[in-house]
C-alpha cells in the first residue's frame, strides 16, 4: 500500500513541478491569468525623505521580493494581477505592511519611520495568508535571523528557547525538543518552511532534525494550531521559515563559520541562491562537529559530542501565474548518548568495555583521552531525515484567487547502537516513511472577507529493523478538511474557522521466539498483539484583534485543539532507555482535546512597548503514565524495571507572558528589554504526588540591555552590544509520583554579546561578526527539563545527575557573496 502512495507522490510532484508548470505557460486570456504592468516605487525615510537603499520589498504569499537600489527605487516585472500583501523593511526602521493592487500601474512610495520598537512584523504561520502580527488574534512570536545570530546555541531549538513561553527538553547539547507553554513532544508540531516535519516525535532521544543555518526566522504559535495543521498541534506550532526569495537578476551566496569554546563545536555552511528571469534556486550544505561539553561540576561530560552533515534547497519558477518549487533536504546526525554512570570512588564517568574473555562487558572509569577530541562511543545513535517535496501557488484569474499545494515524501531513519561487543549492531532501528499533503484555496477578497478552504493529511508507515522492539510496526492514515475566514472592519480584525479530521492507526502483531526473534509459531511469546484504532475530531478557532488607536491593541482568541494518541502510548511494550523504565501502551486511549482561551494587550509608543498575554487551557483525556502494581500491592517489575502503563485524566494549565521594553529618549539606540513567563499545570482528581504535570518549566525572568547603532564610521556598520540576565526560579511544583521528578533550585545566568557588519569603501557589506558568551560566569546548574538531571549520584562532589553546559563563547562569521 505504501508503494502506491509513493508512486502517487512522484506523479503529483512531477505533474506540479517546475518543468510541467513551464509547459503550461500560455498567453493570458481575458478570463485567465494575466501579468500586471511593472510595479515600481521608492522607499524613503519618513522624516527626511532620503532614499533607503538596500531595503527589502517582499510579497510573502507570492514568494517574490527585491531590494531597493541606491536611490531607494524598486521594480517588479512579473507580478500577477490582484490584491496582495506587501512587506517593506529596512534595518533600523519599522516594517510597513499594506495591501497593494498590482494591476493599478501606479508607482508606490513607502515612508519608513525609525524603529525604536518593531511594530510591523508579518507572520505566515497559523493564519490563512501573510498577516501583520499585531492584527492576528492568534498568539504568535517571531525570532528573526538577526536574533538567531546574536543568541547562538548548540542547536536550533536551543537558539529559540529564550523566547517567552518557550522552553526545551534536553539530553545534552545535541538533543533539544521544544516545549510551548508547558507542553511538548507530540503536542507541538514542527514545520519545515510550512510543511510538517515527521520524525519519531514520541521519543526522548532525538531533536527536530532541521539544519539551523537553513532557517531565516522561527514563527511560534503559542496555543492550539489544529485548525490549519490537524492532530499534534494541540499545544502549538513552530515553523522554521526559509530565507526570502532572491531579487530578479541576482545570484548571491553566503559563507558562515561558527566556533564554540565549550565543546569545541565547529560549523561551516555555504549557500548559493539566484533568480534569473523567474528561474530561481537555493542550495546549501552544512557541516557541524562537536566534542564533549563541560561544566564546573562534571568537567567534560563523557559521550556528549555529535556530528552532522546537511544539505537542502529548492529549484523552481516564479512567474505571473504564481510559483512552483521542487524542494529537498537531507539531515544526517550521529551523536553520543550520555548515560551518566559514575565510579563510586572517584566520581569519574564509567564506560562499558569488553572483558578479558570478550564475551561480556565491564564498566571502567573513562580516561582523559576519552574526554578529548570528537570521537563517539557506544551507546550512540544515528538519525537520517530525507525530504523531497513540491511547493506550489497558482493564481486563479485576475481577481486574486490563489491555489496552494504542498506534497512531500519523507524518510526518517533512527538507529541506536548499544552493544559494546558489536558496535555495528542496531539495537533499535526505526524506518519511518511519510507522504503528506496540504491543498488550500484562497478565495478572492469579497466585501472585505478573506476565505480559505482546504484539506491536508498524510500516509505513514513505520517499520522495526533492529534486534530490539519497543513499539510495534504501524501505519497511519490521516485526512482533514477546514475553512478559515477573516474580515477587517475598520480597526477590528476578526478571524475564525472549523476543521474536521479522521486518523486511523493500524499496529502489526508480533511474536518472539526464545532468542527474541520474530516468529510465526503460535506458541511464541506475544510481544505486540496488534490493534486498529480510529479517531475523529473537530477543531475550531474564533478570535479578534482591535486596534484602539495606533498605540494600543487588544486581542482575544478561543480555540479548540486535539491530539490522537501516538504509537508509544497505544502500543509500546518494552524497556524505554530514555526513561529507564518499562512502558506498556493502552490501545483503549481516546484522543486528547483542549479548550484554550487567550487574551492579550499591547501598547507601543516610540519609546515604550508593553505586551501582556494570558491563557488558560483545559485538556480532556490528558495522557500520562501510571505505575503498575502487583496483586499484593508491590511494584510490578518487567525485566527488572518498574512497569508503567498509559492512562488518561483531566489537566488544566494557565499562565502567560509579560514583556516591557524601554527605549529612552534621546538615547533611541539603547534598548532595555524585560520579560517574565510562567506556567501552572495541574492534573485533576489524582493523588497529591500526581497533581503536577511533568516537564513544566520554572518561572523565568529575562532582562537585556542592548545598544544598536546604525553606523559607526564608514567601515563599521550596524554594531551592537548586549548584556542579558536570565533568572529561572526554583521549580517546586513537580511530578513527584513514582520518583519521576525532583525539585529544581533556581539559578541565574548572564549572557553577553557584541557584533558588527564591516563594509567596503563603496558601502557593500564584506562580512558580519558575532561574538556571544552564554553562561558568562560558568554557573553550575540543572534545568528542570534536562533528562540528564536524573543520572547517577556523583560521590566525588555529592551531587546527583549531570549538569548543563558551562561557559560557552561563540564566534560566528557570516560572509555575503555576490556573483551577479
């Protein structure tokens, strides 16, 4: 059956790819597609009238953009007729966003005001089409490329985890999983440039598998995104968006290098992109390698290094009929798995080695040589994620209707190597193949209404190819239909919609013989009995944003999301290495549903920005694990480990984020930014030790003093300096049942950074340099969401578990290249 879906995908990809679309370029008829007359204009400073060269003019929904020339002018030659949203931005100025009639033939002039605060950001995630952030009722945050460069991390999630309301579950430096307002794993969907990223999200020991250098910005929905994305978006959506399209007639590139002192991380990435007569492309290759990280209490953490090879890009056409891109990405990572076992006398980490006979293993303390270099030991894992897809948008007539189609094939391979006697043996080996699609029709605007209807879904198949079996082989089929409407009435923006989804999961039966090998013998041990489950549910959202005046905006949104149980919750039967316990699935679980209410207010002046966002979220059929007891009341043991089975209950979360930024006059270059975020999460009608949900981050206060200068001399441009204090409060509300979690003390980290662009005498940027120091004072701390917090006791210092990364200085160099 899967091969049928794969062949269907190839046919759709070829039929809708660039070559096929090019063949469809016929002269426009009066009722068909038509090219608008050239769209021209200028971008100037609102106060002085001076031209702003190098400004970006972007039609996000059309994937067409350009940069202004030395006189501030711009020109588009191949835009379709219709009414589309254009975004104009320039460094140091507020972004301007407005709807433009591309067929009017009238030149445009955009007057940008100097930005003490950013008020014009545009988002594409969680809304039917590109929308100004302040006009969207859906609670959304944006982390742009500049911020990503200034707050470097060991991985992509690490770089966005400073966003208020966002945290991360970590296993060392390489593995980070996003947590949005207290919920993570399968409750948060990750998008790779708008398309679902499908890996082993239920597991603890791997991250999101996206090249960090391929991302221009991250858009984060803080709340149910099920309306547009279906199951698994119940807690939020994180969309890692690719760079803006290249201007017509340009070929350029970027070379990036990064070195980090703590684990000697080296990263190199090269990009080439161009646009010649509408034929455009982007190609990127990335290499990363890191050794063992270190902190003040553990020294170097054994087997915490990783290495990575990535390639990604697209090739396609941008014409008056829309665009069609064939996309590609390949993420390949190998990383060590830190177990944290200690020598009871010295406190040094232990490693397993073959004994003298070579038939068994023994644990010995690691040597200094084991802690140096970039080598990886057993246990370790290898993750390979391949995606081939097509991304299309077709203009339907001169009225501005648009049809969007995304189809992709993904293969996710996860191998875990855990046998010291045979390091090449794959203990666990999952082969996950997915065909996913999204079809959306954006109707032409009518009486101020914007309506979008569509469907999305996937077919998925996961196979066990290793010698151990934690979950059954399974297949998933999912489909959903939705409609979203938006209307602007003066200063009021209203949006909402409904969606209906069906998901079917079929797990295979598996029996094992005495050697733990698959068997069809009726007397063999039953590992997985097999099951068929079907889930049907609806999602909805209704919200409004009201601009009281140019400074004050109030928002409210009510949304319903859902999540079908994942395969581990339904069918697992085995020792879970990530949680060091034996887990048993429950195929009678119902889908989780949530009802979340959001309210927010933002007040923005030239020198003050205040934002308050609050939420309450009620989850029915919340899925959690409960320890199994034997008949006499003692703990139930499986393979010598405590046994847990998945159950359901009622959960309630509430909290929010507050941000307050000052830009004192006349020191507009000085920014004092502050934020506070909190989450309270309880499970209802359970014993006291089970009342708090697991993996809930502690309250967090962040304060940053940043100086941004537009120019300092002719060669030094856009220099900045930042000093950040990040205090995480003690987390005493933890899931104490079954020894799952312990309290975590508070800690304060100081981060700092400086950087600048260096220009030629002609004003062209030669390179950009970013110097960042995280945990400047080398504080020894453990995040409440670190899984290594529960590693072995260290007799040498009297502390339990492995600590987070210590002081880390990062140097990043970005060199723009221009070929045409």
